[in-house]
C-alpha cells in the first residue's frame, strides 16, 4: 500500500510540475509592488539575449523615472503583466511623445533609435589610447629547460 501511495505521489508531481514551473519561468513581468516587480524583472532579464537586455534595461530605467512621481507602486502597475517587448514599446511611445513635446531632457535626441544609439555609446567601456599592456606576472625566466 505504501508503494502504491509513493508511485501515485511521484506521478502527481510529474503531472503538476510543468504548469507550475511554467508560471515561474514566464517571460511576463508579475508583481503588485515595486519590490515584487524587481524580482520578476531579474528573472525575466536572465532569459534574454545581451543585446535585448540593454534595450530592455534602458526602457525600464526610463519608465521608472517617468512614473516615480506618480506615487508608490506606480511603476509596478505600469509594467506588471507585460512582456519585455511590450515594456520596450511602452517606453518608446513615451520617449517619442516627450521628444515631440520638446522636453528639455530629450531635445538632444531625434528619435527612440537615436537615443538608444547614444546610450550604447555612453555605456561602452572606454580604453585609453596610450595604455601599455600589463607586465607579466612573473619577471624571472627559467633557463635550461626545454
């Protein structure tokens, strides 16, 4: 009887695990508070390619900045239930509207694409032109060995 119960428990886990795990590995952002949304964002970012992740991060930063004045959890309400593509589109629409309105912080950009390219150039690591290669870790040489 105990063996039958154990077999049924294993079968139940196998049957119910995929839908439950799919919910946790979702590509949508979930959460009702900013803290829960940030945890969900971390999980969503983990499954993205590097190029997409940079655009997604820029979009999130802009949306967070735009909605922080609206009150607590306004950012969470804005992005909750959306996919990364929808979040990027939402940020794109808001930035395009601010560029068209001529807001001071966005006068230097002509479009969403222009803003992204400038952000990528700012975030790229800079190497000094005159930098010498680092010295070898070991200054001595072993002679007499093949």
